[in-house]
């Protein structure tokens, strides 16, 4: 906050998260796969809080049409569903992690350009480790950071494994430094 802001009662403006941090997964994936046996399940999703306005729905429909069109070239398939909390998930399936990252970014960009960036909650990428356990990498758009989520049952998580994954990838992926912000997402549809 500047001197004039403090005198005039201005509020400190929070820095917007860097959307390009989403693309860090494209390069971090090489390390995850080759050095640690954590491979993509070929699925990703972006979750957002929908609005019942014609403008919002038009933007979402346009993004889905664009992804379906480009998916014909890349092999990416797209679907959509709402969860029990009323959040919408746009789900992409493709064996190429870069196609998934680009597709998720296209949806988030469309919403942000349309003025609905505050509705975007997270991007989720599904992986499995060498033992076949699910590992999710969650990108929190509001914070501009990633964190691992390893479910261990219906409503349990493997915190120790999450910290192990943080340790092996923190140099390549901007990991959320505040562990209390590593929110579990139960019922991920991928």
C-alpha cells in the first residue's frame, strides 16, 4: 500500500494469480513420470460455480464447442456434469498431458475474458502412482498454486504421501506453501 493509499483510505490490492503457472504441469509431468512412476490417467477437469445467466451459459457453450472442434484433431473428448454442491465440471480426456493442460486453460481463459474469472475454482488432473493409487494435482486459480491430493478411502486422505509428492516436485511446480489450503475435493468425477 502506497503512502497516498494509506492517507486516502485505499485498500491493499491483492496480486492476481499467474494463469501461466497452470502450464508448469506440462514440464513437471516428465519428472513425475520418468523419475517417480506417477503417470497421467488421461483425464483433467476444470470446476467452476455456474451462473444462470445467458451470457455465462453462452461462454461455457462456446468453450465446449471449441474444445470439441479441436478435440477432433487432438483426440481430446469433453463432457460436463454438475456435482451435488452445484458446481460444474468440464471434463477432458486425452492421453497427452499437454492437450489436457491446453484444454483446461482454454476454458479458464474464456471465463476470465468474459468477466467470470472469479467463478473458476480449480483445475484437477488425475494421475496414478506406481502402486496404482490415485493422485490428483489441483491448481487453485485464486491462489495460483498447485497441491497434491491423495485420497485414501471415502473421506480420508494420505497426508504423508501428499508431502512426499510435494518434496519431489516442488522445484518444478509452484506448490501452495500453506498446507491448510490443500483442500480435499471429494467425489472428483475423473
